C-alpha cells in the first residue's frame, strides 16, 4: 500500500509540475545552441570557426556548469537544441551540430553528452526553479546524399519509404499544400519529408513525445519548421506532449502565424520580429509599421501574451549585423522583454555578437569569457528584473495586452499592465547620436498632479495638469544607477547615460508613487555606458 501511495504521489507531482501556457507566460527564456554555448571543461578559448559548420564541443554538462551566468541575467528558462540522434557524416553542407538533421528520435545525440548529462541539466534547472525547453523536429529526417539515394532503413522508427512523401521540392512558401508535402533542404542534405497526415506516423510521434518529456522531465517544447506540417497534426500532438509548445512559423504575416496557434499553445512572433528589426536597425526605420503590427497580432492571434517575443535567433542575422549602435540594441532588447509575450534572448545577443546569416550567427558564447559586465548583459538583467517585479506585484500584468499609446517618426511608447501595475516603455530609433528633446506623454494611466519618483536619480517626476508625463529624451553622457528607496517593498535598478535632469533613452527608468505602489517608466534613447 505504501508503495502504491508513493506511486500516486509521484504521478500527482508530475501532473502538478507540467508547465502549461499560463506557467510559461511568466518566464523568460535564454536560447542556447547546445554545441556553441559551453564546453564541458569550461574552456573559454576552444576554437570554433563557424564557417566550417562542424561540431565545436558544446555540451549539456557545459550548460549546467554555466547556469549562474544565465540565471544572473534573470532568465528563468532555457531552450536547448534538439537532443535526438542526427546524421553522423560530415556533409557538403557541414555537420549536424545544430541538431536539425535527425535520424533516430529514440537515441540521443552523444556529441552533446549522455542521457544522464541531460537529466542532470534538467534537475539542475528545476533545483533553481527554472524550466527546460527542448527543440524538436517533426517535419523531416536528414540524409547525406541526393533525394534519390535515401536509405529509409537508416531512420527510426520511421524506417520504411511509405512513411514519407515522394520527393518534390518546396518551391512556393505561400502554398500550404506545397509546404506540407514537399521536401526542404537541398540535394546535398535533403530533409526527407514525413507523411505526418498518416495516423500511423502520428501515433508513433505521440508515443515518442510522451516518452521524451517523461524521460528528461521536459517542461516545454519548441517545434522546428512547424508551418511545413499540416494544421490538424498539432492538437493531438500537443495533448500527447502534455507540456507547453511554441512553434516556428517563419512568416511576416499576422494571419499566418496566428493560424497555427489554434493547434498549439504558442508560436514565435515572427510577424512582430520582422517589423521590430526593420524599425530599429537604422535611424530611419518605420516605427508606425511596428506599432500597427503589434496591434494586428494582438487582434488576430488567440493569445498574444504567450507568443515568443524575440529579436535574434540562430536562423536570422544578429541585430548587431545590421547596426553596431549600442543604443539601438538596447531599445530592441527592451521591446523584446517588456512587450507582450514570453521574452527569448539568443545566446550571444547579450555580448553584442555580430554574426550574419547562418552559419555566421552561430558563434561560440564561450569566446566572450561569459562577461557579466558587458553592457547588454547588465541591460538584460535589469529589464528582466523590472518585468519580474511587475509580475510579482500583480500577475494580471501578464494578461494585460501591450498596446502602443504614442508613435511618431522615431518614437514608440507602449503600455502594459493595469492601473497600479503598468509599465510604460518609451523607445527611440534615433540611436546614440539622437538629439535631446522632451516628450509629453499621455494615456499612461497616471493622474494629474501625481508625484512619481524616478529611481535612477531619485528625482521627482510630476504628472502635469492635463495628465501628461514629461519624458526627457537625451543623448549621451555619463553613466548612472539607482534603486527604489526604502519602504517600497523591493528594489529596481537601471543603467544608462546622461546626468540629471536629462534621461538617456538607453536608461531603464523606474518610478514609484505614494502608498508603496510601484510603477515603471522605461525610457531608451541614447547610448548607455559600459
């Protein structure tokens, strides 16, 4: 009887620990390309020539050893590369270091370590109250050779040709049928497309995902190439997984990305991503288009508050590849973390890595020596702290849909949070050389005459008689930092440039009002000092 009760307790605990969309909504994710994040021996000098497209030696144990670095930025979850066995050969397109050329879904990729290493990583995360998200591939298997040479017996458990579509190349990305039944890749490494519409294939995938989640105590899944699998595959797969799922739908249309949220909890917010990068990669970017897309996604998707909010990943050029302006990088990160959705920061973004298209955006993080004083590392930490503070104060902050309250040709102000718990974020794409000006901002939720305290310099900010908040946008200057004064029930910090009374747009600004109610204004316009 005792053993029976223990089994029941374990099962109940597993159910309780299953991380659903509501749980993930409150987290922030650090994306790790497993092979490129950390060496097992802790080396910060091991060579990794990204142009060679080979394994560089990153491992699950390496990630475990560097959790302090990740947690120090305020991240509460990590997303790692696919863990399954990939094709072993060095091909004309490089090796399978990224994990997306799987061949056996029941074996793990030994280049990253052992099954026990992966379990140890999961346990170490959970001991910190952090979550584990694992990337998975459902659409295809990888083959070294042209499409006519595929040996289907190599794959497992889909080891017969009947489990796959007859070869045709994806040529029209707007044609759903062409996407669903044709093959990605090329004639060097074709991505052999599975018949995911067949019930036998679906059942095998459902059995596998149940075992994968259980074996490694996985809390969430990111699905690669989701838009190349038919819509009706996903609801039963999501149910079988029993954990949160977000998917890659690499498309600039709100209608397209939102259509896939009907089958799973979430998708990566590519519609906003494209507009975000376009708006901030130069001082002439289109702020209005970004604001319009924020509203479009909010109106179209089932729930914009659980979409993946990101500004870099391993498939697109890094933001610093477009511009090295630190102020613009800070603005983009502030949007990523303080807009709707689950923030995702790609490893190396906090070190201002500059890689272009694949494979050059897949640099080794260890070559930065894991600097915790890098300007963007500290910037991300402070933004995560502000978000966590708002959530801890009142979790309705998470379900309040962010909306733009002001735009002009260079400025976006947006609000998230109900009265008494709102964050107003003011962003500018004028960059480090932007001129000083004062923005009179309304629709913030503050009332006329209200006394606010700017935490950075402990300065009073008074809402004017019309209910407008005077926001000083400034160019460069000296660095500053501050914390919430005593009696506020907590602390908040920021960094930036520009002495009083001007406020750098790169500065994270926190303000408080009487009765220990804490609100935040985040203002980013100029270059922050390191």
